[in-house]
C-alpha cells in the first residue's frame, strides 16, 4: 500500500522539479543507485519495470527505501495495463507512470488515491487525462517535442502540469528551455543515470550529478 497520497507525491514532484528513472535487474546495484540519488537530494525514483521478474526487483528496492531512506518516494513506470498497476500498488508503489493514456489504469489508481502520470502527446489526450483526474501529465516521448509545445499548451491552460520524459538532459540550456516554458518537473533517465555510471558503479559521481542538477533546476526557477 502506498505511503504517500497522490497530492503529497505531486507536491514533491513540483518542489524538487525532477524524477530520476532507471531499470536494472540487479537488486543490490539498484539499492546503490537509489541511495546515491537520495544522497544527492532526490526524493523520488521511478523504477521502469521493463524486464522479466521486474516486480521482484521493485519489491526489494521499495522495502529498502522504506527502511533505510526516509522520505524517498518510490514509483513504477512503463506500466501498460490495470493488472500490472494493481500489482505494483500492492507492493507499495506511490505513483504509477504509463507510456500512454489508459482509462483502466486511471480507474485502479484513482480508487486507491495513487498518483498516475500518463504519457500524452496531444492536447486532446492531455485534456482527457485531466478529466480522468490526472495531476501531472507525462509528455512522452519528450525527445519528439520542444519547449514551445509546452508553452503553447500552458498559454490557454495554465492549470496543466507537465513532466517531459525522454529528451531531457542535465545541460543548463536544455533544462532552462523546459522550465522557462512552464513544465512542473522533468523525468530523467539515461541522461542522469547512464550506462557508464551503472557499468563503472560510479555512485559518488551519480550523487554529485543529481545534486548539481537539482541545484541547477532551483536556480533556473528563481
């Protein structure tokens, strides 16, 4: 069962401005990744459940976060149906992220008051997601969109909260473009937790990068 309400999760997303995301089948390595991000100031982690037996990995990582990392909010991404969403919520997922807009996922998440963030690519999809109770829209894939798209949506709909995922980097020009356009937060995967970091187990470097990225986001928002 989720430890944080959807409003609490949405608030942390807005306050920190960044949701790190990653997947790896190795539980012990995953714990080190989460701890490194936590020590860098991150308070959210999206585990992208894409591999076989990913639910076993998430279960152990969430238990670890609850016990060892107070305030770390664990969620699950790449969820494509209501059954999977329900299973991960039973394991304590505090938010559910999907690659597309699925009403069946909206229903099971809303029933449990768990935040869900659907992947949307058009204004029609965004409006439908908001009608279904979505707090923060995932703009996906972010690499095919530009900050101008976000600005065009925010002008007539200033209440819409958007989180681009994919195509977001830790470079100042990239982050400034997104936040100046009005995004609520950004989802960062391989641009933050790279294959090199995982292969070399450079957790100190990961902590430093997370810390620097969060500081950069804070300065851009001033």
